[in-house]
């Protein structure tokens, strides 16, 4: 059976995610969330909404995974919630605001990963 390129790429992505550490997975999800918003800003209509929905799904998973027992976790929860609401508004300015917040979070988690 001959493998096609998309099957190989999907397999590689799946292996990369499943073998990554928890910290690396968090960074990868932040990357993907930012990527979805950037792509959404270049689209309109249903295509834009699909990308924003994907970003919102990632944000919802982050919120669900947080244990809000300390100030840092609570603050992260509120930042994810704020970004989620901004993406719900579907305006270019709101998407850019959410993108700005999520880029800072992504870069922060990348920096933390490098210090481990």
C-alpha cells in the first residue's frame, strides 16, 4: 500500500504530539492557537469563523485543564477567557487584541520551556 504525503504528514504530527512532554504540548497548543488566529485574520466569512472556532476550542481546553488554586492560574484563566470573548466578537480589532495576548503567553511558555 502506497502512503500519500498527507498521511505521512499526519503520522509525523501525531507522533510529534504524542511523544512530546506535557510542557512542550502546551507550547505547541499555544503555537497552533496563534496560527489559527493569524490565518483567520486573512480570511472572511465561514472560513474565518472555522479558524476562530478552532482557536476558541484550544482556549476552552486550556481553561478546563487549569487548577485555579493560585493567583497565577486564576490570572491565566481570565486571560484565556478574555481572549475567547474577543474571538467571539469576530471583528478584526478584537482578533488582533486576542492575538496580542496569546502571543505574549506563547512566548512566555516558550521561554519557560527553555529554562527547564
